[in-house]
C-alpha cells in the first residue's frame, strides 16, 4: 500500500509520509495547515515586494514651469584687447645713440627720457649761438649810444641830419640782427632738445629696436610704446547684424584670464565699414569694470544680446532630451487626484538664451516640466516633486 504523501505546493517539497487511516487523517490536517502557512508567507512577501516596487517606481524630480517671455538672440563673437594709443617712436635728428634708458616691459610716465643721442655738436652749436647773440646785443647798445649823441648834436647843427638818419638805420639793423641771433639760439636749443626721445604718454615699452652705438636717421623706429590704460576690445561682427546694434545693445565679455566670470561691457564705437574679405564690421566695446587683468593682444569672447521684437514659450534647457534620431522631447507632469505621473511630449525648438530654449511647437505656457531626474522616466510613471525652480 502506497504511503500517503502531503506535498507543500509553495515550498515544493513532501511532508512526512503517514500510514493508516488515522495517520492519513492526521497527515491531511498537517498538509492543510502547512499549505495555509506557506500561502500566508507568500502573500506577506508579495505585499512587501509590491510596496517596495511602488516605492521604487516613485521618482523624485525637480520641475520648472514653461512661460512666455520676450525672445533674445544671442550672437557669440571673438575679439582682441587693443590699446587706445600705440606709438612707434623715432628720432627727429640724425645721430649716434649714446644711451637707451629703458628696456622692453618697462612702464614709463609721460615725459620720461627714453633714448639719448650724442649731443656734443649740438651743444657746441648752442654755445656759438649764445655767443653770437651776446655780440649782437653789444652792437645794438653801441648803435643806440651813437644815435643818442647824434640827436644831441643835430640841435646845435654840429652834425648833418642825414648822418642822424643813418645812425637810426644802423640801430634798426642791429635790432633785426639781434632778433636773428635770438632765433638761431632757439633753433639750436630745440635741436639739442631733440637729441633726447621722451615718452609722449604713459604706458609700457613693448619693443626695443635700437642699442647704444647705432646710427639712426629721422624716421627710424627705436622703441614701441603702448598705453596700458583705457583698454578696449575690438570685435569683428557679421555684417547681417549691423542694423540691430546700437549703444544700448547688451554685451557680455569672457576673458581668458577670468574664465569663470562674465563681465558687462558697453559699446563705444561701431565702425560702419565692412571688411569685404570677411563680410564683417568693427565693434569696439569697453569693460564696465576697472583694474581688470587685461593686456593688449589678449583674446576675448563676447555675447551679443539682440532683441528680436517677439515673445514665445520658453523652458529650461535642462528639460529637453535630444535623441539620436533627431527627436527632441520633454516630460510634463500629469496630476490625477493625489498621484502625480509624467508623460512624454515631442517638441520643436528655436533660439536659446539665458539658459532657456524657445519651444515653437508642442508646449504651451504654464506647463510643469521635469528638469532634473528626467533621464530614465517612463510614460505614466509616478513621481514626487522635490523642488520647483
């Protein structure tokens, strides 16, 4: 006779075999009780598992609200820091360089001596001119004395009137000679002064082009001086934007020396001459802050903010998901009683500015969209709002 076997349907194992009628009855009771316990255990496990899945399916997200606002077109441009004054200094007189008083990189004040030339001959010419003017003064004094004597004698008819007039003419000639000698002295003094090259404005010596012992002629460059104050940034802007730029246009600057800062700037000049080779025009801007670490020749980037005259629905750029097939989607919140779920929207976009993107199709203003935690959402998935931007 086969032994009665009770098999646990949950644990998939045989209970202890029993024999006989009484034993069979006891085995049946034990089998039923074991099955009930197993079913209760399974139900408890399923409840915990379902609760865990439900909790895991509720994703915390950060949301933003789409809104309608004026659209700004941002145009990136690149430029160069330039100086308002650059001078390639040269001599006005030919001569031998006796001393170069500065080197490249030196900061100088206006009027500071930079280069001296051998002025021996020029100094001698000044001495000669001073001697000549001294002689001219003595001749004039003597002529005036003799004229005074003649005028005293003419009243007693001791001298002819023509002689008096001749002495007057001599005085006038001596006055003219004195003026000539005075002009010659000033000329030689000026020539001596030009044997020293001085800084026409404060700045920095950028290049040294001569050394002591070299002979230079008028027009030969000896130094290059660059003003390091009042620096500006020159941008070449595509000619298509020329009608939309004026002194009120906002410009943001970003410098290589300050990569983490955005600086405001104002447009100073717009040169209305297009470069035919680049189809661009010059826009000169000035930083809104002083004491910035700028040097002439430094590169800079800018962002023009041009008003378009229109408004549109915009969302945070973080809300948009770009797919390999070219689709652009975002997730919007759907409220159904106490539960909050998400659904996916296909949208079309336009201009981007200020961290926001224009949505031309697929979204209205006032819609709640997910901006964080949207990477792995599924349609209909429950979410909890962690933060609202």
